[in-house]
């Protein structure tokens, strides 16, 4: 069926309050960024032992979400599955915004953000053997592709959109596997070093992306009083389950390899050290075990609530997965020699949750949510109710 | 072309840490504070690790000084996106502060913990040297007087001494050496051209048993330790 | 359509922002470059000077060269002309830059306005002018002389250059007081006494490290706190790998020190039993006839008495139980020591700063004579001293003559310490008891005794009692907190002086001290302060200070110009005496028999002179005596063994980040005091590694972080000296603890040395 799309009216109290709150958070972003820039990154929780903190965690998380969102959108435009059409535009739009958010995170994390243009001097000022440099090519292309993709969708050019969509999906896979390669190719960090990392990242992206789509779709449609087809949610949940299972296999193989001799100290630290809870509670518990249970158990898998809870669990769990990579990965003291190193060079690092870094992260997240809400307001992202005229009246919290 | 390397004789080393202090003095490296050390934010171009083995009374402690290894296959050079760290033709791994964007990828990639990030701007001290660069028009990665906040810094094998010395026709390794080599009171450190069979370092490597740190990673570090 | 316009707008906005960002970054970079280039553009703008002077961060006083750029000292290296350490210096020399530019230095003379004195009490310093300060000081000093009691002036001096020390002593003697108290009583006086008992030299022992082949180190931290340290550091490299024969080093110490880590063998010993070990080694050498028969026959006296004692009482089997070292090891070490020639036995602080330490030092020193290592290449050598031009005779007036007849405040030459040359730690007791007489004025020349003394509480009480105390140092140390007036002196990089190392090189070497930068604030060099005070005091004091140069620079020139041309001295920085002559057996033994004495004739002679018949049961032979500990084993199971890491700056302050960051290299950490305990023992006490604990002695308690170590005897705990400052300084105040605070007061009664290691403690969780 041919769907018609519309904006939200943006007149309701709920909408206005949300915009105001998010606006304040964006102001916080400018403030906390200025503080970090002027005082130096000592106001964050990072150190020479753990050089990447919250911001890089969010960066890889958001890229994952973005790639996942685009791949889900392809179900509608590339694979032409009608069930997924209502969320198609939203998925692509989310893909763009999440990518922009990721870019914000990585640019703000730089010690000298004003030199960020150096990241885009391909082959001239860039060292192309660096995964960062290769990724910056991928990221710019990715954003441009997504913009074209969305524009084509708005134009209604389904055929071209399908072609660009295909390229975009493949490009999204490259983007996120490239992000995984940033970590996977670093030989001296045992927790990072693995050829499976790009695949792990990709699958984590798919699970988190799918889950985010589920949650966003459910929330947005509810608050804008649009009806969402149950079939849509349940198809997504089935896809989610399969991907989580594959992710489980990836994680298992990766960790099993690392537990074998030699070089298992860092992985043991991941399992039993200061940050064991990031791995066991978040990555495994919330990210894999709980959703699998919820999506397999007959009572919960057929309710919308059960699916949404499992999606929420995955979203939090995959964030924990990113953190379980970035922080314990560098917290483990490097074995310069294979004996006990005394003092500061032999003990694991501690990452502190600090005010400015947290504010910075949360404010960038709010900024992206704000852009999303504004996008809903000014762009025709959401579909109209099927069989109902454009302006719906009654029972709407947000119009 | 010379390939500069350093040899540290752990048998002669007396663990005095003169190398560490002399490096700070030579290169205006900022000192830390108790908080910074706890949080592991101190800037250390040269450090010393203490390794213990055994149980009382059969105990053994090794004190190993660790500057930047100036690897021949440097992982930090591979991962720097902005070409801010690169290998000079003479083997010294240079950090170009102008280009450094502070992404900290090199700190993650360095297997020896040789790199430090500037988490805050460096205080200027009255005893900081304010030397001029070799050539006022050059875009050399000149590290003086200090580096700005937000960039990564590390040991430079005192290339400023080497370049100046070469220009004046001095012999590197005997007349001109990095500050840590000069400071070592027990003459436990040597510097020179690893590719020159007649240099002191080559002769030492030929005469004694030596090892490098984390050799299995294949970084080919050019700081080599003679065993006790 | 609406969305397209927005997209275009968005795009324009985006590119606008991007452009602005790039533009700003370029601007910022240009600005940074511009600000960065406050550095001069041409070589001509850089005023560069290299000045030869010498360091004073410990008593080694090594020759250094300082690079001065545009009037600021930026770099320090060793002086290649110095032969004592072959131009090398230890890392503390470089820290001289932080000593010079210590942000918390005293700028002007200060007067105390808060009458109350005590730890934690703010003196409420008020800045005054030099004239005001000196006027007040002169008034008080003159008053004391006028009433004929110059002996009630008590002079403390800590670490000062030798030239300043010469002036301090001359000042005291001209003034009329012999109460000139150095910090030697906290150092290693027992070594001097042991040396003197054998051969009449009341000095530290010098060793010919260039040629030795075997070093038996009893408790000496050769690579951390021996003197001259730079010499040991350089020669270590030399005798380990730069000669055909490698020197073997054995370290006997209850603690696995850094020296032990670098040595060939570490032998843990029960604390305080080194004397027994030395005698047992002598037993093996004598019983197996491995001793140098020629030397013993021709150049020693009292060998038979010594031999009898050693063979009767010090069989390795018995000593094994005392020392905790098994018999086989004792025999093996003794044989190695005797057979590997030349060999030296060195007695260090941990072995001899005990009650009865002089005899332990004597016992260790005798081992050298047993194997003939006296005044030979590779053995004990006798330090030559520079022949400074002698100062004109002291002008003593009646007042000062009378003052110098009074008994010493530190009770040396009394029944309590009949043979000691200085008993620094006795002084607080004398002050508190007003005996032999009350003290009226005290001057502290860069002293910080209430930090380095055992039981500083007593010093605090005594300092509080002093009616008038003048303190002269560049910063407000813990002792200065009790001052009534503080005079800011210059650091060693801003003053004139001459220095020579403690015994070590054999040949004499003088180092110059000349200012490399102009003095900070209104500080003046201590030497100039003394000249000024002497000038204003008039009388005999003033007269003793004329014709010796009139000021610090003049004084240095006066004293050294007979040895070296002044201009050469300024440039070269050192003067080196004639090369060392060995085997001076005809004149090197200053004993009644003119030979090396195993039974101390010097001691016998001195007893006869002093006690006039009493005390003839004083032992004349080296021997071991069981230590009486302060505290019972049941209540206080551990023996406290403090130690000095290399990074302790001995000038009384530790406010130097370069030293603090790397303070404990054996533990890989800085900015901290750790109490090291044997890991098994720690586990038995139910303590966790890294936990804060109380360390309590019968006298006081302190708290510190515990560290489990494999390198410490199970019956001992080790705490480093150097931290626990509380008077000033961002980089030292409130950091760590001072182990001296819980150590009790005890002495080696022969030398007056304060005993540091016989206090027992207990450890428990907080």
C-alpha cells in the first residue's frame, strides 16, 4: 500500500517541554565542551593508562547504532519488505543523526579539536595505514550516501533509492567493520586484538540498531498517536533474536581464543578484574542472555511489552559491551616483562566517572534526540495513519 | 644512513634514576603531582620499571629503565591518522606537535607505555630552557619551550642534540649523546649507529647477551638491554 | 518544497560552520606559534654561559657545571675536570634547579610575631629589613658576651659548604662558645670511631674502588646513601664491567636494598648482629690461616689478643644462631673475602648505627687489616685533605677564652660520652634540663634537626624552650618554625664557597662554588651573613674576621689562591691534589704503637687521660654485644629499620617534584611513604597489601600504607626517611610520614652517634 508521510504538528505541551529540556542540554554541551577545552582533559576520567573513555565508547556505540539502523532500513527499500515500510524513513533519518552524533563524540574527544580538519586530508596529510584515517574516508562517504539516500526517498524515486540503499548498506557494513578494526588490529592490547572484532562490532551494531529502531518506533508512534502494526515489531524481534544468537557465537569464539594460552592475563582481568560487571552484567547479561530468554519464552515473545523490554535490555547491554571493550581493554597493565611489575606501572588503571565527561556525553546524546524531534517536526518522516486523514485529532499527547 | 639505537647495560645500571631526571631537565618535561601519579596522568618521557621475582630470601629485583624504544616497526606510526608521528630516515620516531590532534590512538597502540598525553597545559618554570631551533624557517617538530595541552609527547632520543651535533661535524655516540646517556653516572648507557659495525653499540651487542622488551610483538625496538 | 529548502539551508549552515572551524583552527595555530615564539629568534639574543660550581644537595658536594640562559639556570651537568667521580653526578644535582627555583623560598628576613611556639602553630611571620634583623641579633649576641656568658650561644649547623663550615666554627670559637653542633651525630659517627680505634683516624673510611675485587658490604647502601655517592655510582660501573676482573659484591642487610638488588648476593641478617658476623668471618680467616701474614706481622699490634678472642668466642656455629645466617655461608663468604685480593669490608649505617656500633665498626674494619687491605690498591686508603691557606690565628679576648673552658652542652668529654667528638642528640636533653647550663641564644645554619633526629618530640620541646633562636636557611624548615628571626640564605647556586668531598677518592680535590644567578629576593649567602655579624660584633670576634677576604668571595680566594690560580679555579672549577701514594705504613697509623691496632691503644690512652683511673673495664677489642632493644619482643614484635632512598635531598627540604615523583624506585612509586613488611608475616597479621596501618613503638605511633615485600627479614619492617614534612611546601607538606617520630633515644656511647635501629614496633590495622 502506498503510504503517505507527514510531519508532526509540534503544538502540544509535551513536544514543547521536550524541546526546551533538550535545548538546555545542548547549552550544557557548549558549556562542558568549553570547560574541557580550556582546562584540558584532566577534568575527564581518562589517563595515560586508559586514554579512551566515555566519549570514545559513545562514538563506537553510535556508529554501531547508525549502521544497524541503515541495515534495517534496507529491509524496506532494498529488500522491499512491505512490513517495514512505515519505519523506513525514520530508520534512515536515525542513521544520519546517529552518525552525526558519533562524529561529534570523536571530534570532541580530540585533544586539539580545532585541528580536526587534518583527519580529512586523505593521502596528503593522512597516514592511510591508520584505521582512523581509513575510517574517516568511510565516514564522510557514509554520511554523504545517507543524505543522498534520504533525499531520494523523499523524492519518491524508489528505484534509485534501492540502488543507493544497497550501496549504503554495504558501505555501512564497511563503516562498522572499519570501526571494529580500529580495535581489532592493535596487537599489544590482548582484549582488542582479534580478527573477529570487526564482525563482533557489526553484529553488535545490528542488535543494538534493531533494538533502537524497535524502541524508537514504539515510542514515537505512541506519542504521536500513530498506529504501529504488531507484525512490524514482531518481525524485527525475530531478526533481533537471530542476530543475538550469532553475536553470542562470535563473542564466545573470541573469548575462548583469548582464554587459551598464551596471553590470557588481560582476558582474565576482563572476566574477574575491576570491570568484570561491564562484561558479565552488561555485555552478556543484558545484551545477550536476558533478551534471548525474553524472546524465546513463549509468554513474553508474543507481547509488545516483552519485545520492547528485550530491546531496551539490548540497547543498554550493547553500550556496556562497548564500554567493556574500551575501558578494561586499556586498564589492564601492559606486560613489559613477564614478571610482577611493582608500583604504578604494574597495577590496573581506574576510570573515574567525572562530571564534565558525563555531562558532555549526555548533552551530545540530547542534542541528537533534539535533532530527531525537530526532524519529525519539520520533515515528513513518520507515516500517516493508514486509512485515516492527515491531521489526526483526539487522544494525541504530541501533535 | 645511520640507524640510531641505544644500549642499556643492566649490569652496570645502578638504579639511580639520573636518566629520568636528566631527561626532564633537558626537555622541559613537566613534573607531576601526587594526584596525577595516582590517576596515572603524569607525563613521563623516560620511566623505570621495577620487576620482582621470587620469595624471601631468594628474591630478585630488576630495575629496567624504559625510554621510547624508537621501534623499527613502530605501531604508533601505523595508527597515527594525522601523520603526527613518523619515522625519520635515521630511525628516530619523531612526534610532530603541530600536527598532533590528540586522538590518543598512539597511546593505545604503544606496547611500552612510552607516550604521555598532556591533560592540562604545562606550567612554565624558570628553569625551562628556551633554545632556538636549528633553522628558524624550518617546520621542524621543535619541542621547546613546551608542548601545548591536548597533544601527545614522548622521548625524542634528544634529536635536537643529534641534529646540532651532525651540523657541527661532531661524532654521535661519543661526543654527542642524548641527555639520559650523558647523565648516567655508571656509564651504563650507550648510543650510536646500529648499522655501523665499528660503533660502540654494535660492539657491545656482539660481545654480550642482550634482549629487547616484548620482542615477540615484532616491533623491533632499538633500545636493547644487556643482561646481567 | 519545505523539506528541500531546509536541506539546502542545513547544508549552507554546515559548510559555514565547517569553514569557520577551519579558519579558527588556523588562527589558533598562528596564535600559538606567535605566543610560542617568545623564544628568541637569533642565536645572538641568547645569552648563554656555562659556570663551574659545586652541588650541595648532600655531603658529597660534587663538582657541576651549570648552563645559564638569559640569567636563568636551565641545565646542570657534571664537571669533567673532577676526578673523584670522573665528572659524573647523581640525579640530585639536577634537582638543584628545583632547589634554586623553589617557589616557597624565603625572600626577606622574617620576624616571629606569635609568641607561641609549637608544631602546627602559625608563627605569623612579619617581613623585616636586614638592618632591623641584624640589629636585633647583634644586640642579643653582644648582650650575651657583655655578661660574660658566650658559652650559652648554641650553634647548630646542618648541610653547608665547607667554606661556610670553616667560618661557622671560627665564629663560634671567636665568640667564645664550643657548643658548635653539627648533624654528624645523626650520620655515621660510629664508623669514624671504629676507624679511629684501629688506626687513629677519626674520619669516614675511604676505599680504593678502582682496583678492588671484592666488596663485603655490611648494611651499607652503597648505591643509595653512601658518600661520596657519585663516586660509588661511577665506580660501580667501572668495577663491574670495565675491567678484566669483575668485582664481586656481597650485601649483608636485613633489607633487600637497591644495592642488594644490584649486588651478586644478598644475605639477610638478624638486625644488629653484624658485629658477630664480622668476628665470625675473622674466626674463619684466622683459623684457616688465610690472613695476610706479612702485613699482620710487620704492621699490626695486638693481633694475639684479638686472635684469642675471635677463636674462643666467635665460632661460626655459634654465630650462625645469633645472626640467622647458616654456618656454611659464613665460612664460604669468609674464604672468598680472604682469597679474592684485594678485598674490602665496608660498614654501613644499618650495621653500625646501633648502641655498641663503634665496636661493630671496629670489627668490620679489622677484617680489612686481616687480609692486608690497608693502604694498598683496592683496599682501605687514607684521604688526603687540601692544604687550604691557614687563617690567621684566632683573636681570643678574655670573654671568649673563659667561655671555651665551660663543659660542652652535648656532654662530650664527660662520663656519659667520654670519647665522643659530637653528641648531637644529647642537646635537647641538656636544654630541657638546663644542664650543664641553660642555653640563651641558638643559631641554626641550615639545620633541620627535629626532622632527622630520633624522637623529634624532644627536639620540639627543647626548641620551644630556647629563649631566642635565629634560623638561617633558604626556606622555612621544621626547625625554623621555632625561630624568632629567620634570615634568608642563598642556595648553593647563588653563593661563593669551596668544598671537598668526604673521604673516598684518596687524592684531595677542591671544588669551587660561585654564583650562577643573582640571589633570590633579599637572600644573602651564609658566609656573608657571618662576616656581617662578625663585623658588627666588634671585639675579638671582629678581629678574627679581618684579613681573611672580608666577604665570601674574598674568603674563598684567600683560602685557595696558594693552591690554584684564581682565574683557573673559576674556569676549571676544581683543584686536584697530587695522586695517591699507597703503603705509607711508616706514617699512616696514628696510634701509640705506630701500627694498625687490633686492641685499641688510642682508646686505652684516652681512657687513661680522661677517667684518670676509672672505667678500666672498657673493652679495647672489637667485639659483639647483644643489643638491648627499646620495647619488648612480646609487645612489639618487629624491629624498625628506617633507610634513606637516593632521592632524599639532604638540605632539610623535600619540596622538589623531580625527587618526589620517583622517590621509591624499589616499590615503583613516588609521593609516598610505604612501610615494607615481609609478605608472609603480613598475611599472618591479617593485613592486606596496600592497606593503611599504624606503626606503633613504645614512644609514638604513625600511620602509613603497608607494602608486602619479599625483600625484608620477617622480624623487621622498613620505612624510608625523607617524607613527613609539615612546615612548608606544596610538594612535601603532608606527604608521607617520618619514621624518626617513633624511634626512641639511644646512643653508641663511644662515638655519641644516635642509634636509629634498636626500636621495636608493632603493626596493626587502622
